[in-house]
């Protein structure tokens, strides 16, 4: 597994703190895009995130540390999918993540469209069978198939519940879905926190605690950036109004920490960078580094 050099890796850090041998954290880049249904460009997401990360400060005042130098962060060369798609593409991602987990690394996977998340989730579930998946998303992604494909980005969580109990799935920020998805959630006991319910107070004033209460002690996070409101995250393929702000996500991470639960891995997907619009890329890069800090 080859890593990127200090000019091209996450945070642009030196080789001493970014080699596989010296790093606890490893970033997998999966620039996969095959089933986007509205705006495109997610295949450019990982590169844009890594480029923007060079402008993220190393120091985190909340934790009073520079995590990248304490733990090390290696950034692997992007997976080359060539003509690989659907199941073969997911196999390539899962294989790389599994090898890193076998080396006792903390793995962060960057997409690409949300389809890629099935692979790292499955790889983690084999090691942490009691884990929960915490999905930040505007969409529930529970369609059995979409546009004649079971590998669509709109079907990611439908694939996950094929190998993980539905009660182990918690969704937050959902505000766009079809009727069949809503019925599936009710019938199968998925923990879904709708955006409208959060904002109407249906889950209580401290809704973040309710979210974390539904999770197991080991938590895998899949973060679709369209969780955020389009006002701060316009660079995504399927933006939805009435979304959330950056600190709304951080408060959930803080609650995870307060409850003594742990983040075991995560992916961030669906950034579709736009030319001459840098702040969504930087916001995503900073979010990734912030989640790392909460995980450690």
C-alpha cells in the first residue's frame, strides 16, 4: 500500500508522521462515482478534501493537542477503479479497509458517492459485530433498488441491513425519502431522527442525547455531507433544504464522548467540489480532522 507524500497527503504533514509504520490513522480514498442521480462530481471529492486539508490547523483547542503528530495520519494513494463498478468496486474498497484493520489501524474512508460506504461498514462489522452505524444524511437511502440498480447511492443502507440488524442503525437529519422507505423504517425499527421532528422538538430539547442513547458502545459513522444545510454545503449532488449546521454534528460527537462510547471508524461521502468555491471542501476537511479528535 503506497502513501502520498507530504505535498499531497491529508494535512500536508511530513513523512515522519504520515508513513504507514508511524501512523495509527490511515485514510483510504475511494473516488468512485457510478450511480449519481442529480448533480455529479463526487469522484473528485477525496482529492478536493485532501487538497483543502493543507489549510486546516493542526492544533485543536477543544482537546489541546495536535493529533496528527500524536497518532500519525497516513494517506493512501487513491483506489484506481478503472472499469470496476458495483460489486467489484466495493470488493476493492473492503479488501483495502480489511487489510488496514488487520494492522490495527483506525480507518477513514473518503468518497465518492455514498455507495462506497457499504464496504468499510462491512469490514468493520466483521470485527465489531455488536457495533452501531450512525448515519448523518438528508436521505434515508433505504430503497431496495433505484434506477434499476441495487448498488445505487440511494440504496446504501438497504445493503447494510442485509448484514447488520436494523436496530443497530441510527439515522439523523433525514428529510427526503419515499413512502416505502418510511414504512420500512417503521416496520423494522430503524432509529430515524427526522429533521422536521428535531426542529419541532419531537425528540426533546436534548435530541443529541436521544440519538446517542440509541447507539451501541462501538460506533461506525457514515457521514453524507448533504446532512448539512445547502447554505454551508452547496457542493453536493443532492442538496436538501432545512438542513443542519457544523456544530449540530459536533454536539452529537460530544455526547458520544460524554457517554463513554467510542468511534471505531468512519467515512465521509458525497462532496462534489465546485470550481472557485472552496469553503465546502475546507469544511469537510476540518470535519474529518475533528471526528478523528473525538475518536481519540
